[in-house]
C-alpha cells in the first residue's frame, strides 16, 4: 500500500507535464517519446526489472550516483523499488491524462485566451477541471497496477520483509509454502479492494461528466 500510494502520487505530478506536452506539442518526432512512455506496456516485466537492476547496481549509473550522494546502494531498497515501479506504471498515468487533455474543447481555450487568460491560467481554470476524470483514472490505475506488480518487484526489490516485500510476493510465498488459507485471505482483501476502487472511479467519472456537460455542451 505504501509503494502504490507513493507511485500514484509521484506519477500524477510527473505525468501531467509529459501528458500536456504530448497532447498539445506539434513536434513531428514526439512519437518517439510516446513510444518510450508506452514501452512498459509491451516489455516483459522481467526484462524491465533486469535492466533497472543493472542501472541501480554498484556499477550502474544510477547506483554510482546514489552511492555518491547518500552513501549506500539503490538496488534492493524501497527507493530503488519506487523508481522502477514509477517507470513500470508510467503509461498508466500519462495515457489517461493525455486523453483527458486532448478531449478539452479547443473553443473553451480560445475563449479564455481572448479574455486575456495566460497559458498557466487556461491550464488551471479550464484544462484541469475538465480533466478531472482522467486525473482520477490515472491515480487509480497507477495505484492498482503497482499493487499487483510482481516481476519488477522481485527483480529490483527482492523479498525483504518490511522493506520490499509487497502483497503479490507475499501471496506467492504463501502458495509456495502451501499456506493456501493465508494466501486466500490476502488475495480476497486485494480483490475486494480493487472492486471498491474501480467502483469509485466509475462513480466519480459519471458524476464529473454530468457536472460538466451543461458547460461544455457535450
């Protein structure tokens, strides 16, 4: 839960500028950045985890920087697991935000510009309110995706109790130890939690659409 909450919060802040640029930039080669962002969707988690582990190792660029700055390694720590999980869940933050930004009626932005609103004011007063469903979807998808990830966690974080052991790894350990009752209880909790979260997302999105329809005319 701690890892999923941190990833969702950080990716919301990181994903907004990336999604905004992808939605409104006219650079012809921006598809290259789109491909990098979407790469975790098609890349096997073990491959991503392997290269993340190499980068965070004692001879990798991130590992060397981290050791010089903080005096300890990055691999098999919560910080390393957080960085790897953020990259693994990046498309689940950027894609909903980008779709929400692209869905804002350009006429509203033009009207705000005519009234003298600066680009930042247009973003804060027009784009963000109308993109609320995309923001909610981004946070929830990042949270849920991180909560259930397995391959990247195992490669980068290992299975250290109280540090890098996540719910999915704990369930796997219980199954390996033939403790099916404990695995079932934890899996049932995650199942119920996922259902409640998705119900909240759909409820918020429906309420947001009803709220903004009279203003947008859609």
